[in-house]
C-alpha cells in the first residue's frame, strides 16, 4: 500500500477503505509517513469530504492510535458530555453533580484551557485543595462510590489526533467537518463513556459561527458516535453572547454553586437542564426527556444536587465549605463597575471579545506556559434584551491590576446599546439524534 495511491484516490472523490485509513493513521503516528504526504491527503479530504462510513473509520483509527480508558468496572451506563467551547461555559461543573445526584455515573475526563478562561480542571482547582491527579483505580472507585469524579486527560490519548491537528493548523485544513468531527469524537470515545451528549455552540463566541455549519458538525458527530457503538445525541446552543453572567475561573465556580441551589442565571440553568435531561435518558434512568427534566428540577429544589457537589469536592480533596461560603474561593483585589455610556437596550454582547477581555485580566492562557489568575474575570449585570440607563453598571470587573484602560476599551467596543426593543437570541436551536 502506498500513500501516493490514497492521496490520488481521495483527490478524485473516491472513498477510502478501513485498511487504507488504518494504514495512513498508523504510519503517520509512527513517523513512517512524511508531513507533506499527509498534508496532501488532508487537503483532498477538505475539498472532497468523507462519507459517514469513512468518518467513523477515521475516528476509530485515531482512537486506536493510543491509550483508551476502560470504565467497564464502573457500574451502570456511563454518560459523558462535551461542549465545543465558548465564553462563560460552566455547564460541566453543574451537570456532573446534578446528573450524578440521580444515580447516573459521571466519569469525567477534562482538560485545561487555552484561551479565554481556564478549562474545567482549572476552574475546579479554584477550590482550595481540589486535585485531579488520582490513579485510575481511585477514579473508578470514586465514581462507584459517589457517582461522580473528574480527572485530567492522559498524555497518550489519541496521539494521532494531536499530530493531525498540529498539521491542520498550519495547512489551512482546520475547518473541515469530517476532520473536526473525528478529532472531537476520537477523544470522547477513547475516554470510555457508553453514551455521549454533545453541546455544539454557534454564534460569535463559538468555533462554528453559522447555524448551518454547527448543524453539519452536530450531525457528523452524532453519526460517528452511533456508528462506533456509542449512543450519541447533540444539542445546538447559542454562543452569540456569554453563557450565564460569570466569565473567570473562581467566578464561574461561584455561579455553578448558585445554579445548583436554584439561584443561577436563567440561560445557564436552562441549558444544564436540557443537556442533563438527555444524559439521564441515555443512562436509562428516565424514559422521556420530560420525566428526566422533572427529576433534575426536583433534585435542585430539594438540595440533593447541591449536596452531591459538596461530596464531589470533598472526595477529591477540595474544601467543600466553598459551597456554603463562596468567599473562600480566590478573590480579586479590585472590583470595578463599567457604567453604560447611554440609555437604551443591550442589543449585542460579542462573546469572543468579552472572552478576550477576561484573558487580558489573566483569566485565561495566551500560551501553554501562561499562568492563570483564578480570581479575576467579569460578572455581567446586563444581557441582550435588557434595558439600561446611562450610568448604570453593565458589569463588574474583578481584577488584581488597577491599570484597566485597555480592558475597559475592549469591553465598550464589544457591547452595543440601541434605542427600542431587541429580539433576544434563542438559547436552543436544535436537537440532533441518530437517524
């Protein structure tokens, strides 16, 4: 078998076989096929696309290129959740204990963030003492005991994906549905869950800016998941403005606590109930979405979800006292209000730019070596559709640096206030299930 023949075949719009895809992935992972030939194949895939079978075979080959996590010793149907990312996306911190409070095992493998704010691991480490460096045996034991645990990603999970992504990044082949879908799904499948719920974002703060593109990606990932034996569904949700009100690590932990107590922002609560309902149904703890949602709402109202969060924190060394007293979380030195320059209705909050402003404060990483300031960030007081008076606070800046002129300038450029009423964007655009 020759790589030249695979490139030619895909260039001409023909489908690759399982053996050919396996040959390409194994050869590239083991440094037996040069970058320039893989670049050519990636560009051919970019222009010619892949069939649903090819996408599933590519994903499976990437899964098999490295370690996989064996969760078979965990009792019950393990359900994972993945978000394609955004600004103020705190859903994992809420969903893990919320869904676990109904007896659904949530064995979550999460990463650190590169960009606006930290990843789930960084956010959890805002809780004093919380740690993710536990053995596989401890991880499985905690999930069996408490139904929830979160660990960091293993170093040798889908090495083929890491190599391919680096190459895609410098060959203008990142924005390809089959390549994006296989990249995301290979990591989820290698993580060992039985079922997967995907939260595919769309809007200014999302990777997929257009709804049609987000729908194509969601459909591709759902198809891959189900073809490789994982019960998979997706929700397409809005990221034209930040989700919830908090942007920043400790601030998002505080907002997660408020949401688990039934006092969180309406949009964040609604998205968590939507995603959580799907997780509960896939875990076969409820037969309908409506039944699952009612069960989740009851466990927020009766305090079981909140108590589950405290159990989760304490089991991994965290100070569960932060749940009752969020002031124990890292606190910024300065809290500065950003007043509105005019009266009217908030018509736009550019999520991506708000995320950049939070990163300028130190809430995220510009590079892998950057240090995150867990205390800093933004708390919005106004969202799209809210009325505001001149001089009224739009948001609070939590900072450890008093020189905020550039941050304020960025924020003012990223929020628009207009006269008259404004249409509030939908939160949930679509739900994608297997065909």
